[in-house]
C-alpha cells in the first residue's frame, strides 16, 4: 500500500515508525540534501558565490536555478548554507502546508535594524496581535473610503506630466512613482503627504532598505563601529528622517488627527515600541515596492506598442476623457493583467526568507533543522517549467483561463499563506488605477537603453527609468 507525500513521491505506509517531519520510514535512506556548486574546495564556493551574488543577485538566483534545480543549496556568507527555493509545491509547503515549521529566521533578524519588533519581523502569536490591530485599515471599505486622496494624487501627477509633455523634457519614472506612493500611502499611514519634503523621506526609505540588506554580510560592517564612514553617515541621516516622521505622526495621533493606521496602533494595547516598528515596517514594505511596481509596469508598456494600444483602447472605451476611478477597475481587466505581468518579470520583493525549525523535505531534498531558506520570487517567476518564454512580456499569461491552468504558487509577488502581504489589495488598486490614468492620457517614450537591475531588499532600476511623454488627445 502506498500514499503520496506532500512532495508527490510514493512511500510505503505500513511497517515501522516514521519521521514526523519527512514522513520517511525509520529504515529508509534519507533524501539527499539539495545540490549546489560542488567539486571545488569549500572556501571557493563560499567566497565565489558571495562575490557572484553581490554582482547581480537576481541574475545569480536564476543561474543557480538553471544549473542546480528549484531547491538549491547556496554557500553564502554568513548563512552557509542557504537553500534557495523556486519550486511551486515547495513554496506552497513553506508558506502554507508546513508553515508552522518555518520561522522568520536569521535573515529577518537584520530587518530589525529599522523595523524593530513589528509586523514583518515577529513570529506566531506576537505577530498575530500586530496584524489584528492594523487590519481594519486594509479592508476594501477602508481603502474605498480613502479614494478621494488617490484621485487627487493622480490628478496632480497628470498635471505634472502635462507640463513635461509641454516642455518635452525627459523625467524619471521611479522618482515620479515615489512621489505618488509617498503621498497616497503616507496619507493612509500617518495622514500626511510624505512627498512634500523634496525627496528626503523617499531617499531615507531607499537608504534604510540598503542598510538592512547590507546588515546581513556586507564589507561596510568591517570598519570599527566608531568610524563614521560616508555610508554610516547616510544611514544615520535616514534614521533621523524617519524619527522625525514618526514623532510627527505620534503628535498628530495624540491630537486626534493624522493617519488611520497610526491612530489604530496608538489606540491599541501593543507595546509602546510598536508605534515605531509597525509604522516604519509599513513604510519600508509598502511605499517603495508599490512605486517600483508602477515604474516597471510603465517601462514594459512603453516598450511594447501592441500592449500600449490595448491599454489605451480599454481606458478610452471605459472612461472616455474622464480619469479612471477605483470604481472602474473591474471594467479594466487588461490593465490589471499588465500590472500582474510586470510584477512577474520585475517583482519588487525579489526574494524573501524563512528558516526551518525541524527537518523538512522540499521537492525530495532534505532540509535540516535551522537552515535559512530564501524563496526567490524573481527566479520562480522565470522558471521555464512554469512559464513559457519567461523573458517575454505578455499580459495574456494572466487571463482567467491561463491563471486557472497554472500552479498558483508559481506566482508569489505578494508572498502567500497567512503572512501574505497586508497591502496587496491597496497596492494593486493604486497600481491599476495609475496605469489606466497614465495610458488614458499620455504616450510614453523611453529615453536611453534598458535600465540595469539593482537589488537590495527590493529590485530597482539602478539609474532610474527616463521617459518623455506626449498628450494623446491634443
Ligand atoms: C507592489 C507592491 C507590494 C509588493 C510587491 C509587496 C510584497 C510583499 C511580500 C512578498 C511580502 C511577504 C514577505 C514574507 O512573507 O516574508 C509582503 C509582506 C508585507 N507587506 Fe507588502 N508588498 C507590496 C505592497 C505593500 C503595501 C502597499 C503595504 C502597506 C502599506 C505592504 C506592507 C507589507 C507588510 C506589513 C508585510 C508583512 C505582512 C505580515 O507578515 O503580516 N506591502 N509584501
């Protein structure tokens, strides 16, 4: 008699005790550990992997998958080995089926540098309390109640772009997208337009995300703590900027004004430090990710005229000359698919970590207790077993039929299971409306070559994405 393991291979059911983690019989040979770079002295794979990784982290993730499969052991400094996972069934097992066996782990500890003990860094019951407190600000009704601010922010964006169209001067999509999300998400979190300080807040977010990434194993940490390297000075400045924003938010909340999320945390029984931890976490997790998704989407639609024509036709048919609102989004499915496809090719959170508590088996590979695991969203979204011609931009991969035929865990731009992104609905709604607004009114033309990937916690265009715009109807 046989039964299927979560990994799909059949094992005998009768006879002898089983390992509670892997389901294997006591006498069975253990499954092999993941494959990885081998055949060289240990020092070289460790140092070599780290150097190659640092040069192009997402590209390294794809090459590791191509060379060694979808559960691969990476010799990384300082968490050696780290297992990279891109197999959909294994991703599901980590995020859902066996989620109790995965904690935040060593990589997420680095996030505490800015995020303290909050929504992203806590485990289990502690995390649940934090999520329960802020959840009411992320329901469909709460998001709809803030739609006036989104409409106003998009109207201001189109006014600025109309001026760019008039002058013909190129501008950067990343900077413009950050202005939009600093305003809209700033309003939801702290009741203020966080784009109105000449880019200081936006810059602080970028530096904080870089510092968290480098906290794991960067050479910047080798200088003695008292040496004020330029990098350390930038990080200190970023912290001071965030401290100023959070202090203002606390003041506003105590006056009964300010943002919905700040008010929820202030009124809760969470520990005092949650005000900093959860607000900074939401800022770092929500503002730049959504801006990047918008910039990458417009980059792809600008360089695919056949996609752009369909977006324009859809916006014109549904909205005519008026700007789209949140109520139009269900009638703009192609626009939604273009966003989905951009999130596949350029996932702003391009990887995220966990750590095994007890041994597990992922795609037939034994993962010992205490192993750090990285779900590489970027490589999973380019896994040729799931995605035909993965480097091609094709929104029709996300028709309802095509999506239903695919393993849902092959596509995880917002993670999955109980720790799925709390801002998914809010972020997607804003993106959808912004892309429809832009294509309803403007033609975009890219200036210069393809942007190069930069990757810390997020995947960003290294020197921005420069475009010119023309008004479509004038
Ligand atoms: C396109 C935009 C976004 C992307 C791609 C994105 C991606 C992700 C991913 C992949 C995770 C899961 C991390 C993990 O499981 O370890 C996550 C979690 C999270 N995201 Fe987002 N996110 C986006 C927008 C937002 C927004 C708008 C907010 C809030 C304003 C937000 C707040 C959070 C928080 C607080 C978590 C942790 C949730 C928890 O563990 O309970 N994100 N996000």
